[in-house]
C-alpha cells in the first residue's frame, strides 16, 4: 500500500504534477508583507528558482503603490539556471529587459519578499497602497509581456 502511494507520487512528479493534478509549483506564491520568518522566505525563493530552472515557468513580483505599480518577471535564460531574463514593467517607464545572474535574482527576491509593509510607501513619500505586493510562480504562457 505505501509503496503504491510512493509510486503514484513519483509518477506524478515525473509527469510535472502532484497526485491531486496540480503542478508542483502551483502553490509558490505569497503576499508582502508576510508573517513568514526569514528562513521560510529564503526557502520559498530557492524553491522558486529550482522550478524556474526545470519547468517552463516564470516568477512574478508585483509591487503596488498609490497611483503606480511595477511588475518584475524572472525567467530562466539557460538550461542550468545560472542566468535569468529579468523583465521589468513600470507604469511610467514601460518595459525593459536585462539578463542577470542567479545570485542577483535570489538576493533581489529575498529583499523584496522580506520588506516591511511601509517600506515602499516611505521610499516614495506616499501612504501605503490598498493592495499588498504579490509574488507568484506561473506558466510562462500566462506571463504578461509587452
């Protein structure tokens, strides 16, 4: 019985889904600010980077401020996950793309996901936005592009 469950779980993982039919990366999301501890955020980011390297997915961080939002997407640029394409959209400046190393993506995401609720608003001199910032991993086909 237990070996049958392990076999189904292994088969689902190899097929890119869990036993309940969901992709393994489908629950990689969070809102900012979060009540997660630093180690949990680091683990989430590391897990997301692994999925970006091995699956056809991208990570998206959306930051909302009053009257403005930015969207930063990260997609693996090589097969080994050492380089990532960073696509950044700002309501005021539009889209721009660059290639960044894995370490920079990791550090940037950890910094963004561990911010306090007022950090963005304080930096821009505005009150906090009504919606929280969000981070999510989703299929590359579902990423918004220019």
